[in-house]
C-alpha cells in the first residue's frame, strides 16, 4: 500500500510540473491504458464463460408428455 502511495505522490509531483498540454497527453495515455486493460479483462471473461459453457451440457427442456414417460426415479 505504501508503494502505491509513493508512486501516486511522485506521479502527482511530476504531473504538476508539466504544462496543461502535457498533462492532457498523460491523461490520454492513462485512459488508453485503462481502456486496453478493460478490453483484455472482458475478453478473458468471455473466453472463460465460453469454455465453461462447452464443459457443461445445456439444460434439458422436455415437454410434459415426455416427462410423463420417464421412469419415476428420473422425474424427481
């Protein structure tokens, strides 16, 4: 936690020394990095969800008439 605070402090000190234009460039870069990270996390999540769906069979959807024909042990 202390290391994070130190990095933030150093970053702010350096940022304050820059012109407004340069500060905007830094902000743009940071926002770009965050956007890239979010895309990577979204892709990882989608990949996990897709692979999970491949390992789990889809739930069965039976009509009442089909359920009625099943043995009692399977119905419950």
